[in-house]
């Protein structure tokens, strides 16, 4: 739906209406003035990024300017799921005096793009201006192909995490690994072995001497 601002034609229409009312008042004739709205033509197009992917849900602000008498009309349209848009505009512009169509995005236009496990916030910018000749059906453009400039503003990716413990269930008891609590085994001392050998050798030697020496004979009376 468009809003027109046509200063020269609005002034002329006001003068015609004032003249008609004055004539009706002097002649006593009551007349009804009806102004038929100007016919419109359909303008369609599509919006994509530099990779060719359609951009959906983007609000476009469209200005139509007629150079002949300074007519100006403004429109807004939102792109569909496939990136296309369609609206009715004024049939302005001829081969001798083309009209001008300017298409821009609203300020701070962003979209969220999901890629794998990441979500990206992307800024979308459109600034397209072109001359059109809508008065001549043969010269009307079939569709306006718009390519938006996109800039990645931020990216958030998901990460793997352990499940949150259930508060109703107590944590499982953890059994510590077995440990040796007894005294540590120490290697036998070599000094103790040497002392035992010496004592044993001396004892054996003494017993051998006692066994070998002759015993004294007892004297008979």
C-alpha cells in the first residue's frame, strides 16, 4: 500500500475543487465530484545474498519518484520465504522521462542463520536505485533481482556437556583403590648374616674339639 506526495497535482486538484464549489453555489446546482484513483502496476522481485541464498522476512522500504512533475510515492514490503516480494506501484516513467525506484532495507536489519550446530547473526543491507519505465507495458521490468550485502555480527555454537545430576538420587559411593597398610618389607641386613655365621662356626668348632680330645681315664683302686 503506497502513500503518494504529489505537490503540483495536489495544488491543481485543489483549485479545480474550489472552482467547482463556487460555480455550484452561484448557480444553485448541486454536483458530486468523484476522483478515480490512478491505476497501479505490479512490481515484483527477489532478494538474495551474495551466495544466492534467499533472504526471508526482510522489510524493504521502496521509494518511487517521477521526474516529470516531482511525484513521490513510498511503500514497504516484506520478503517471503523464498526471498520474493510483490507490490503495486504507480505507473510512472516513460522512455522520454523514466521514473526512479529506490529500494533500501530498514536500519539495523539482521537475520539469524542456523548452520550445523551454530547460530549466526547476520546484518543485511540493500541500497538499490534504478530507472524504470512503467507507463509502457513492454518496457516494464519482469522482476527486480536484488543482492544484499551481508556481514556476520556474531556466532554462537553449542558444546557437549555432561548430564546434570539428579538431585533426588544420592551420588554413588566411590570405593578407593586398595592400599597396603602392613609394615613394609625390608631386605635382611648383611651384618646380621655375618654375625650368625661366626657364632655358628665357633660353636661347631668348640663341639668338635670336645669330641676329639681324649677323655681322662678313671684310676682303679
